C-alpha cells in the first residue's frame, strides 16, 4: 500500500513537471520559424529577413514576398502565410533574428 501511494505521487509530480516543460513559451515553437526556415533559407539566411523587418511596411513586404515566391517557385498559400508572419513581426524578433 505504501508503495502504491509513493508511485502515484511520483507519477503526479512527473506529469506536472512535463506539462510545465511543454508550455508554448519559447521562440523555437513560433510556427513562423519553421515556415521561414523551410521556404526562405534555401538562398539566404533569415538574417536577411531580420534586417528587412526594420525597413518594410506591409506593402513593401507584399512586393518582396511576391518576388521571393517567383525566385523560389513557392506556392501562393505558403506565401500568404509567410506574409502574415513577417508583417506582424517587430524589429529583432527572436523567431526570425536568431539562428
Ligand atoms: C530562390 C532563392 C530565394 C528564395 C527561396 C528566397 N529568397 Fe529572398 N532573396 C533572394 C535573392 C537572390 C535576394 C537578393 C536579390 C534581391 O533583392 O532581389 C533576396 C533578398 C531578400 C530580401 C532582401 C531584399 C529586399 O528587397 O529587402 C528579403 C527581405 C528576402 N529575400 C526575403 C525572403 C523571404 C521572406 C523568403 C521566403 C518566402 C525568401 N526571401 C526566399 C533569393 C531567394
């Protein structure tokens, strides 16, 4: 009986620990990051996108993303997702500006 109580306690502690670990807090879990890495780093690093965050408004991004889509033959739906990502990012965003 004592042993059973102990293992229930251990299980509870372990599951609380793991649920804390899986909180969506880190930049690595920003869905924009894998998207940009997958489609936009074949020809240059995300550093290029990072630098442009400071300079481009939504209109400018639309043009850039369209051009990049032509360069890389990227489909329209993906480009729309990329645009949603970059236009809302602040300068220095960790999902884009860290490797
Ligand atoms: C097929 C290769 C290729 C792919 C894929 C690509 N790029 Fe580029 N990118 C380039 C080249 C070449 C340049 C520099 C020449 C230029 O500016 O047209 C560039 C330049 C840029 C610049 C800086 C120039 C500017 O107008 O500010 C940004 C920002 C950029 N790319 C974003 C992206 C994003 C976002 C994606 C993903 C959707 C992407 N790129 C995918 C080739 C590519």
